[in-house]
C-alpha cells in the first residue's frame, strides 16, 4: 500500500511568492560567473537531491552525508561571537555565496563599527552600499516575501528567543555565524541583493 501524499501547508499565494523569489535568485545567479567551487557544490547538491527524490519514490529514508554543507561553512572569530555582529557575518556569507569573495574578520568588524553595534539586514545593506564591503557594493536590493522560508541565497532577519538574528538561507537550512544549521527562528524579513565591484 502506497503512502498518501503529504498535504502542502502553503497557500496558493505563498507558493506563487516562493516561485517568484526563486526565479529572481536564479536570474541573478545566471548572470554571475560561477567559480569551480560553486559548480562542484551545485553538482553535489543535485546528486543529493536526486538521491533523496529516488529514496522518496521507493519509500526509503535518504541517508544524509556527514558533511552536508562543508563548502558553505566558515570559521568565525571568537571575538565576533561576543559582539552583536550576526548581521555583518550574514552579509559576508551572502557575498561569498554569490561572488566567491571571502570577507576577513577585520572587514566584518569594520562593517560592524560602521553600523554602530546591533543592526538589521537593511541597515547593513545600506552601509555596504555607502562605504563598500570587501571591494564590492550592493548594486540593487529588494525585500522579499517571508512566507516562503529558506530560499537559497536570500538574507533573512529572524525572530529568535534573544531578539533579532540574521542568517543566509542555504539549500538545506541556514548559515549562522559561518556554520550551517537548521532554521533557528521565524523569518521576520527576507532580502535579495546583487553585488558589483566597488570602483
């Protein structure tokens, strides 16, 4: 006896917003030159998705690899963890995700100082647009519908127990403080932005 298909918890409006956000993210990704690391990650994610799809069809549980998102992780400085600097760290993760450019701890701390401490994602985007960040500036940005949690490549501001936290969405979970995790809270806001080299 086959298992009954799972009912979707998304409304038609939420599904349409999800498709629209994904279309925007893919359009941006197609315009950017991809590094070999990004191509390898895409191949890895595609193989993982196909294996999961095959397992679902056969009714078996997919086996997750031990290092599911090792390419996305980045060890952050202990100093950054003592500061309310999750927003600059998430912005650095976004820059790395889309351009392959790695932000140093000093560059992240410099943006944290420009922001004057605790900040939100739009504050960081505007500061990076004004002052630059790691040789880049946000060229354009837009707030996205938060009803579709977890569109890979979008920056999310989350509501968590301690208040506000910023993460980068990954194909499976989120990047928080440079480490892949499951979603730690409810999305408060989602942002799509495009980078250009600073002149």
